[in-house]
C-alpha cells in the first residue's frame, strides 16, 4: 500500500481498531491486577498510543521506530502497574486485531512490526 492509502486506512479505522483491542482485552483480562478498576481505561490509553506509532512505522517502513516504544515501555510500564510479560501478551492479542481489521496487504508488515516490538521488549 502507498503511504497515502495507509494514512487513509488509519484515519477511517483507528477508532475501530482501538475499540476492538479494548473489547478483546476486557474479555481476556477484565480486571488486570496491576490496573485494578482502571483496566479498561488503561487498555484504551495503551492502544491509543500504540496504533499511531504502528501507523507511522508502516508509513515509513521503519520497524525500528518501535525500539523507542520498547525502551520507554520497559522503563515506564512497571510504574503504571503493567509488567513486561503481560505487555508482551497484550501485544500478541493486538495482532489478533491486525488479523481481523487490517487489509490483507498490511497484515504481514504490521504483524512483523509488532513482533519486532515484542523482541525488543525481550532484550
């Protein structure tokens, strides 16, 4: 897909992508112990941050943009009550949203970028 097509896809679908992720997370872990009663809010915030970064990585064909995301997440997420192993599980669930909501021509590249982020979180 061309950059303008990727941008258009996200403009039209970002809300749906984020809502689907929150829906899945609430099905799997409705009350993550680190978040308490703020689970839904925090899932929404996380997806709201991840989705635009993924868009930029796709538009620039630069999975390395996720390196900063990984570094920041390793440093900050435990302070917000989200341990890195759980974050990696959440990202795997985000890939389900990619498979459901993204056009075929973006799925492999988007999943590869999320895989790159998961790998960076493992280092």
